[in-house]
C-alpha cells in the first residue's frame, strides 16, 4: 500500500510539473510570437529601422556581456546541463533572449525563433527544480520538458517537439521515464499557445500515386543535396564564429556585424531574406522563387547569429531547404510542393542531426503520404551532412551518434 501511495504521489507530482511548465511556457511563447509578428510588421512598414542595426547589436552585446553570464551559451547551456547538471539555468535567460530576439528581428537581422523558444522553456522549467526538490536525474527530465514545450509551442508541432527534446539530448542519455513528460508538456504548451490566439502557418502538399522506384531515387538525390546544404550551414557558422572571435571585446561583434549586414541588405535591394522569411517559405511551395535565395539566406543567417544577434536557426533552415527544394525542380521531376517540403525538413534534420525529429515533423506537417518522402529525404540528409551539427555540445560527444544507434537505444526504452 505504501508503495502504491508513493507511486500515486510521484505521478501527481510530475503531472503537476508538466502542467505548470507547459502552461507557463506556452503562455510565454504565445506572447513572444505575437510580439514577433508585431515587430516584423512594424519593420516592414519602416525600412529605415535597419540602419540602426549596429546600435541594436551593440545593445544586445552589452546586455549579454555584462548581465548574460552563462545565458550567452544559449541552447548549448541546456544540453551541457542535461549532460552534467551542476548549475541552475538562470531565469534571466528567458527575458534576455526574449527581448534580444525581438530587437534582432525589429532591426532586420536574419534569424529564427526556435532557439528563443527552447531557451525560454528551459529557463522557466528549471526553476521548478527547487519548487519540487528534484534530484539530479529528475532535473534532466525537467530540462527535456522545457525544451519540448518551447519547440512545440513555437511551431505548433507537439509530437516533433517532444521527440526533438529527446533527440537533441541524445537518446543514450535519456531514460524511458522522460518520454511521457516530454509528450505531455509539449501538448500542454501547444494548446496553451493556441488558446492565446496564436495561428501557426499551414503548409499543404498534395501527393498522389507517385511512390515508385524512380521517385525514391530522386528523393535520395534530393536528400543528398539537402544534406550538403546543411553541411554548408554548419561550416559557415564555424567560419563566421572564428572570424568574430578575433574581436576580443564581445559587444563590438554584433555592432560590426550590423554594419556589414546593412551594406549586404542594401546591395541585395530586398528584405525577403531578413527576419523569418515566412512569405518566401510559403511562396516556395507554390511558385518559383529566386534561384539564389537559399544561399543568400544561409550566408545572412550564419553571419547574423555568429555576430552575436539572437534568435534561432530552425526557421532559417526551413527557408533554406524550401527555397533550395523549389530550385531542384529544374532537374528533379517531382512536384514543386513536395520538393519544397522535403527541403524544409531535411536541411533542418541534417543541420541539427535530428533525423527522427525530421521524420515525425514531416508527417505532422504534411501528412503520412508526403511525410514518407520527407522522412526519407531527412534520413539521407542526416547521413550526408557531415559529423558536426549546429549544437556544439553534441559535437563534443565525438563522432556522430548514428541513426542506427538512435533506433537501437529507442528500442530499449
């Protein structure tokens, strides 16, 4: 009876943790997304704002230099703490990344939103460690809950959000007891965000009767190309980061980066590559887009984030993949929307080394039939994207943790 009672108390405790973490994170992400829509619309109506990008960059740099402490590590801090939970995630990470991401988008930086959402979720959830007196192992679960809630709420994909948190933490480092809390928190955060009036972008791919040997071969070829694009994203992240590290006073990095971005945006003569780039992503599913859009977005995003501006990589990776897939129709005879959808997910899967998330995300966004093609392209991109990913804490684990080992580990959970 005592054992039964303990199990019930344990269950109630974790249910309460998931409800609190999911509800607060979902609410925070709803506020973030609505604010992001506002600043994006304001920037589009007031183009002159991009000319203060260096000043905005300097402000962000000063904030993180003098008050950021460990928060400046971003997503990698969450991954490192999951591996070795010895330091509490500072709550100030949430408001810092919230404000700095809005400033980045307001002034025209090319960035995403996933990094912000995951950091907000992680910072909020980790505060529950002291509320519920959790031990080291339970704190690892808390971090997974925060990441899954943040990813789920920001993209409206609860299944992919839950899997993303588990996969990024590396399946070999998780326990089977992490799976249900990750799923529960993801769904609570998602529906909380929806309840606040957030509307997520919908993408449609209509695929009928094209599953054959030829289409599989073409999907494999497309996946290879998407993997190379993911590899380029990772490499340019490293190139720009190495370059900016030569500037010893950190707040000057986004200031100088902002000057370069102003010149680049002015020379391009368009704002389609700055911010999230959602209109171009949507367009790539239906109509031809610029043949250089994917590489321009890749260069601008890696430069923006390496300089010290804040946001995330995932939505830019969606942009890069969708516009690259749109271009591949020149020599890969598959439907445009399908190629865009494959690139949308596969470049993300390759750059993050999250192949299983890619499979789930493809099915969740595009349905089972299209999702099969998207998932296959994601796996191929995973294997063709090199040994390193965009999360440095994963890189320190050594060689890429293979998909085979992922599946082997999952089968034991």
